């Protein structure tokens, strides 16, 4: 029997994946200088709050934002590893709040030499379309280039929101690399509930 981990990728056609696997096309983008824009202003009633060492709050928001798109990396990350990231002074995690409700996430990672990574940016589904995303991306660019960095980079994939790639390009990011990511379906491993990522059918036994 062929080992699923050794299936060869066909670069000029289709590659069959075994049941239980999902695949996406990942696009990497970056910018080396910020666009000339005024200081971003939060939409009325929305505020940003820095959080540290609150993995439960972070994970709950991450799941609300990411489950529709099969985000699973931080949902499955061991507690001590996530706590270490949140406590690292080189990582800035801000929660976008609407009154007392957490509705958005902005995470910038400055652990790279002379570079910053926009690690995560997202909104809970019911908030999309209110201008909050535009505020978050402009704030991310402002903060990143407020430090001595030479490049801000981010990646998105074909499982994400359909407008994600265009959103980053409108913000001034330029695509520079593409990859294919294959992973275990997180709904089959128990990392995400069966109803997550309804746009991607489950191929395997739940």
C-alpha cells in the first residue's frame, strides 16, 4: 500500500489525496514600505485592547473567527506553547472589541530579524462589512513600520474568506510566493467541530 505521506505532486495536472486530507493553495505577500495613508481610525464604538497570557480568551476568539475557514493551528496548539507566544514581548496581540464583546483579532510577530509578520488578522463573521477589517489592516501596517523593520509579510490560503487575497492586495501587499499545503482534516482529528468549514466537504468518517 502506498504511504499517503509520500504521494508525489503532479505539477502539470491533478494529484489525488487520500481521504482525511485537505489541501489549499497558499499565497505569500509582503510590503517593504507603507502606503501613504492617514492614521487609521476605528469605526464608531470599536476599540483595540492588548492581551497577554490569556490563552483561553485568545483561543475562544480564534475559533469564532477561524472555524468557518478551517483555521486550526492555534486551536490545536499546546497550552504552554500558546502561552509562551502570548507572553513574548516581541509578539503584539490586540483584540478588537465592540463594547464588551471580542469581535476581531490582530496579531503582529516581531520575532524575525528586521521583519514583521502579520500572523493573524480576522473578524467574527457577523462583523465583516463594517469597515473593521480595513481599520485593522491599516493599523497593522502603521504599527509594523513604526518599528525598525524592512519588510512586513503575511500569507493567506484558498480555504480562507474569498476576498482575503484581494483584501491584502488592496492594502498594498504584493504576492511573491505560492505553495500547496496538505494537512489532516481538523474535523476528523477532533481539532474542530464537524460543522466547521462548511465550504469544504469532509472526505472520511467523522
